[in-house]
C-alpha cells in the first residue's frame, strides 16, 4: 500500500520489510503456513512477500522458520535496491 506519491509505503519503518531471495527459496511453505497474511507461494514453488504491513509476530516466526535463511529483514531503501537487482 503506497502513499500518494506512488513510491513510498504508507507504513515506512526501518527494518520492517522482508526481502526473499527467491533463487534460494526451496518452496518449503513454512513462511506461508506461519504467516499467510504476509506470504504466498508462487506457481514456480517460490515464496513471495505480498503484504508487508505490521504483522511482526507472524513474520518474525516465518523468517526464523526458513530452513535456508532466504528471508531477510531490510529497510525500505535496501528493499528497493535488492528488488531492482533481482
């Protein structure tokens, strides 16, 4: 959910974003099972963050449960840079 400028998330908080290295994801579905309001599985079997809005408890559990550590808490500027280089 973006602010009126179409670029800045409404809930901009440093460290409150999750980047998933989709190339490293093994499709275990732990994140989607633990935090279904924030993560989903793509058709190719990889995880995707789709709702990064203050679900800290479930999101933290999902990040910790990832067996390959492909999920990373990042700031918004870091997220933008990682997404651009994907």
